[in-house]
């Protein structure tokens, strides 16, 4: 194997993170460009295009190219588990597109950083799950930073804000449902898209035609040339699918802490690039609020990781003690 270059684990992790950043930031910027620069203000239609292309991409990778093995799902579970998940999945994507239509990328990304807090609160309220006090304390800068950012946002829009905030709740619900409903199937991101994208397309396509179909036709008639805008819209769908594929690689190439830190740095990169392209005004207090929020998210991820490691070590210690031979035991203990 002399002369063959084999990337080191650290290099593979770095490449996976860069690929993830590239796809994620590109999808966000392209979607914002579609809504703002192309004046294609139809989030339902954009979501349907994304789901159609994602379903096609997952089918090609699993069924045609055989790059990923298909995880077999019981037909009954497709209706009882996959369909509810697909509904939440498509609402999540739709709300993200709606928020991008009305508010800047920087504000939308900051609000989305609230997802860890909403996940913890929902698990605590609905499933009565308890959390260490350090977890609750780590969420204070997240919530405080988002409150400061919202108050000082110069391009504040209530519809966009509510769409992004409810999107956090939906994302948290999707995460919790995935753990509860799909337990035992061990889905990866491609199999998730393979099963959910067709259902999500079926759910959204009729509302898209009824609510936006006529306006989409009017928009098409107003364009001097449909080629470039259609190419951009389709490309955003292709990269949206690539984003799912890149998430799979980055999760399997990095640690939980690295993934968390990289995710927060990705938000910062998206905010900076969007500001350069769209020139949305950002005040000093607004930037400070974003910084506090990202710091809180990083702290939250680190604390959750440390607590998980401490719990695993304690469990290993208990198991090791239980395996020790019984010495000087009383007769009734033998």
C-alpha cells in the first residue's frame, strides 16, 4: 500500500466538519437568497422541492448505488411511527423556511440555538425526566442571550420570530419522538430521509398547490428567464439532501464535544457570511447577545458530555465491584 494516502482520524474529522459547514451554510444562504433576491416568497413550495429531491437522493444512494444498506421497517410501524415523525419533520423544515423569509439569517440562527433549552424543558415537563442543576445553569446564558438578541434586533419581525421559536419546539419534539418512536431501528440520517421524505412530500404537496400554486405561476410569468432561478431553487434542494449526508459523516468522525463546538462555530460562520452577503444591520448589543447565546450552547454541550462520562464511569465502577469475589461473607450470604 506504499504511496497511498490514508487520511488520519483528525484530518477525516476536520474534512467532515468542513463538509458539514459548507452544506449547512450554503443551504441557509441559498434559501435566504431565494426568498429575498429572487422574490420567490413561497416556503411551502421550497420545502416540497427539498423533500422531493431528498427522497430521490436517498433512493439513489440506498437502492441504486447501494452505498448504504436499507434498514427494514415493519409496514405497521411505517404508519404508526414513521408517518408521525414525517409530519413533525416537514413542519420543522417549513417553519425554518418561513422564518428565513421574514427575518435575517443571523437572528434566525440565534433563535435556533434555543433548541437545547426547549428540549430539556419538554423532557422535564412531558416525560418527567430530571436533569442535573449544572444543566439548568448552563441554559441561563442561552436564554439570556436570545432575549437580548430579540430585544435589540433591528430587523425584528413577529411572524419570523414566532416561526423560528416554534421551530425550536418542533425540533425538540422531533428529537424526543425519534428516541421514543424509532427505538430499536438505529436509523442513520440517510435511512431517516429515505423513509420520511416521501411522507413529508405527500403531506405538504397539496397545501403547497392550494395556497401557493397560483402565485407561483404568476411569479414564473413575471420572470424574464426561468433558467437561473429554477437552477438555484433545485440546487438548494440538492444541497439540503447533501446536508443530511454530511451530518452522518461528522457524527461518526468526531466526539460529542467536538460536534457541539463545531455546531456553534457553524452558526457563527453562517451569521458572518449572511451579513457580508445581505448586509442586514446588526447592533453591538445584538452581536453581544449572539455571542452569549453561542457561549451558553457550548457550555451546555460540554456539561452534558461531562455528566454522561461521569455516569458511565460510575456505572463501570459499580459493575467492577459487583464482579469481585465475596470474601469473609456470612453463611447466609453464600
